[in-house]
């Protein structure tokens, strides 16, 4: 695997993993009632997803321009990290919204 392809794969894995970690941290903050911190962690997760998406978009743009990207287990693994991070972030957003709603009901 050449250095450029490895950089793409590692970008997907690293930023996807960071995004999932930030989303998990957001859930932990929300469980502790620290909703401002939870929101900040979600912002950080979204930034990491943007970085991963930028890596992916660059790869797809090159593919559309005729620069074929070989798909191997490394690339599948990187894409898997990104997909799971997106799903985990989406679920974190929903969980945190529910926790905020429960807290608001409890305060009434």
C-alpha cells in the first residue's frame, strides 16, 4: 500500500474513532447532567466527522476524475470506522435529547 492510500485509510480510522470517542464522551456528560459539556463534545464529534468526510470526499473526487482507488481490507476497515462513528454520533444526539427531556420533566 502506498503512502497516499495509507494516509486516506488512517484519516478515516483516526477521525472516525475520534468522532465516536467524542460522541461517547457526550453521552457520559449528559448522564452526569452536564449538558453544556455534552453539547461541546458533540460539536467536537461533528468536527472530527467533517475531517473524515473531507478525506473521503477527496478520495471520491479523485475516483470520479479517473484515479481509481483500490479497495482492500484496509479501505473497508476505514470506511467501517467512519460509518460506525456517524451512526454512533446520531444515536448520541438522540439519547442526549431524551435525557434533556427527562430532566426538564423532572424539574416541573
